[in-house]
C-alpha cells in the first residue's frame, strides 16, 4: 500500500461530517476502525486498548445497523438513551461512545508525543499520554494493567519504520491529530451537556 498506515484514516476523516455539519455514525466508526491496524503495530502493549476500542465500535455499530436511517447521526445513539434514561448503563451506547472517545484521546496524545518529543522512548510517550487522558477515569485495576502493558511497548525507531510505509509519517501523524481531535472535542461537549462526560470505570 502506498502512503503510511494512516492513509485510509485520513481519507475517511473527510467524510465524517454531513453537509449540515453533523458527525455521521458509520463514517466516524469507520475512521476508528482504520486506527486498529495502526494499534496492531504496537504489539502486546496495546492489546487492552485495541480490544476496548474494538468492543465499543461493535456496540455502537450494531445499534446503528438496527436502524441506519434513525441512527444516521452519531449523537442520535446517545439521544435515545438520554430520553429512556438508559445512558448511564455500563452496556449503553453512551458509555461506548465515551470510552471510544477517551481511547482515541489517548492515541492522539500518544502520536502527538511521538512527533513532538523525538528523544522520548515509546514507553515514555505512552505513559505520558496515558496520564494525560485515560488515567483519571480508570480504577486501580485498569491502571495497574495499563502500567504493566506499557512495559511491553515496542522500540520507537522500529515502530516508526513499520508505520511509515511509503509516505511522510510525521506529516500524516500531524494531519491525523489536527483533523481528528475536533471530533473528539465535539463528542465530549455533547456528552457533557447531559452530564455524561465524567463516568468512571468501575
């Protein structure tokens, strides 16, 4: 494949919003799916993150597919749960979107660290981005598991070579962070309107 591992993601980002400026369910979830092969390149260090992201994508996607017209816009998946007072359930789409967004926050922070701190080791970049994003929402168990997993982080130089492919990896990472972050911020703002942005892991 030409270009870096971000090629499909960057293409997908262009289609996330409708002409009315709403985040669309399937295109948003597709962009998140395109990130999974990038996470694969981290190996064992990211197994937890990958299964978490994959599970939340599946949850949201199966609800979307139950009625694609009704759930065309991403926030309609949350809106219906707010109306039926089921948004705070652990198996809700609201919870799925919240944790998917947080996991993506972590990845954006991690990739940002990789281009802004050339002297950092991979585990240093991972730990810093974890502390900035997911840590405060995790209980002791999740936090401990994460700390152990970070010790398995791959060699930074090798990782960058693997994801580079035939493109300019730094430029693609920069573009990914810049163009994807606003969607994540919008998700947080939307969830916060209903007091649903601060749910913690049990």
